[in-house]
C-alpha cells in the first residue's frame, strides 16, 4: 500500500498533531506541574545567574581543598549567597577530614637522556626522601600488564603505567581508568616498586599533569605516587622503546598533619504542604589545589544554586522541600559518608536526589530511578525537558553522584542529569580547570534542565521507591 501526501495535507496533519498534543497536555496527569516546569525551563534558557555565581566563587575564593582556609572562605561565601538569594534556611554541617598538604614536586630523566618531566603528586601520597628518589623505571603501556607481574619483580624500581583513557561524552573512559590512579601505587608496592607514576587520567595533550586521590593497602608498603603529564608519558614510552635502561629521579614532599574541619553548606526551600519530604540537589564546594575549581565543581555549585533561585522566584513554594547541598569534601571521598550519617534518621523522607558534578556542559539526558512506576509522570517530565534538548534515558539511573552514594545505599532513590563531558577530562584535576572553559549559555541550559526536573519532583506526590511487596 502506498500513501500520497500533498503539502497541504502534511501541514494539516502536523497542525492536528500539535493541537492533539496541546489538548492532551492540558488534560493529562501532571499538566500543571509540566506547565510550571516549562516556564522555569524557558526562563533559564533566556539567562540565569549561574555564570555570575561560578565567576564569583572562582574569582573571590579560587582553589578550595577540603578543610583548608580557602574552603572555609568558600563555605562563608555559600552561606552569604544562599541568604542573599532568599533561601528559607541555611545550615552548615561540619566533619573531620585528613590534613594532606602538597609540597615540592619535580621529576627528571637522569640516564640516558637527561630531560625534565612534569608531574604532580597524587592526593594522599607519601613523600620521597628529601633529596629525592632515583631508580630505574619499568614502564607498562597497560595497567593489566603490571598486574600480571609476580611479587618481587619490580624490586627497587619505579613503576610507570602509560595507559591512555578513552575520550567519551559520558566520561566512561575515566571510570574505566580510575583504578590505574586509585590502586596503582598499592599494586606496584606489592611487586616491590619503590615509586609509582601514571599517565594522567586526562584526554588532553597539554604538558600539565592531572592530580586526584589514591589509596594504599593498609597492610602494605606505602610508596610515593605521582601523575605525569600526557606528553611526558609519551616521552618515556619513546625512551623505553629504545631498549636501554632509563633512570628517573622524582621528588614529592607532601606532609600530613592533624585532621581539619570540612564544611557542607545546605540551603533549604521549605515545602508548602509536605515540608518533611525532601528533594536533594547540589554540587561539591571543595576542589583540588592546582586551579580555581571552575568545572570541578564550581559549575555544579552554580547550576544547582541557580536552580533553587528559579524556584524561589515563583509565587509559591513547591509542595516538598528542596535542599541544595554544597558538599565539602567530595575530592577525598569524605563528604558523602558524613552527609549520610548526619541524615540517617530521615532517609525515608528523602524522596530523591541528584548531584551536578560533571562540569559546565549542556545536559543531554535525564535518567530516573528504577523504582518509579508512574509512567505518566515520567512522560510529563520528558515533555518538560525535551524542549531544552534533553532526552529521557531508557535505562534507570545507576548513581546520583559521589556524594550521594552512601545515602543511596541506605535507600534514597537517585536520578542522573547527564551532561556533555566530551572535553571535561581535558581540564579535570589540572591547572587548566579555570573559568574560561565555561560557557554561560551552556550553564543556562543546564539550569533549565535542573529547574524543570527539580520543580516537577518537588511539586508532585510521586514516589520514586519501588513498592514494597507484602511478606508471605
């Protein structure tokens, strides 16, 4: 069977579909919430305060390592901003964090081709001897090749892994490569290495290294660990490909001191009907010390604070309470556990949560919890975010962000607003994490998506937990 359409009939069909969709949206469940969410979406797309917020944070505070004096200035900044924006309640939650301070960090090839290398110590690394550590290197182009080595095979050597992470829009390459940084030093020490270096977990070609946290085996030997800039990892590959012994001298002098106080700042918008039911959004206020923390995570702080401001500017509060949480120690994996502990008694009242921690790019997809059974709500939310260029993800959200993992494990459902991270790991955890990497219009689109999502879940009675089955 074939069908023939004239230009007029196509227009008529299109108009009919449009009218049908309009009528349906006016009578469908959640029509009022969808319409309100659409208003916030469109308002943000015309311009939000997000860029002004991240500009202020990076200019007036800059780098914000957890527990540092700068981090305390950042928490003061957040309290003042929340109050100025009209949030109903502002609180500060404190908790202890380790006191690790970066020191000198240098490296060079001494034999056979003397050259300077650019490195940075990994967060939590122990120091080399004051005059440095010199040793022959053993280079592995794949992390699994190092893991395949027996104990004792790296005795007295500096182990170097130069495996590259894959550039991916969703950041999947970083997730796959994280173990190289997080576990590498412990695994190298098991095999007798006296030092460890890796190619930075970055997708750039700049001669700047990317830092990040690592962990030791509590029962194992602790060896100094550092990240190489990507071009220097290439350089060492070329040297070792010549099948001649290569000796490197590295100096890293981090220090440890008494625990510091970290601060998580919470701005609250009190619900008008169900204030005891809580929707959590936010970003992390702390950053690494190498740059100004613009994409990681000044952008997430700004996106979610601006989302709250959009909701505050409405004539009425949403049905449920919205908490914008600015976590104080995400980079060293301490804030999430502290937050879960502080709110353990009210987990059942936490309806849903999500963290913005993937830079300032546009939101591309929205994933909801597996427990949501209200298809009409999901469809209405999809209609609210699609005009901003956001697609509803078919698969459920697997994680709402590092700082929500602990409370998610305790029972709070999470959503995921997935951003375009194609360039994120060019700058992540490096001296290049600065304001010039952020576009105001991209932030506005992210605020549009977050605003539509947050208002719809907060102004509804939808349950995101899977229904409990009756015991037999």
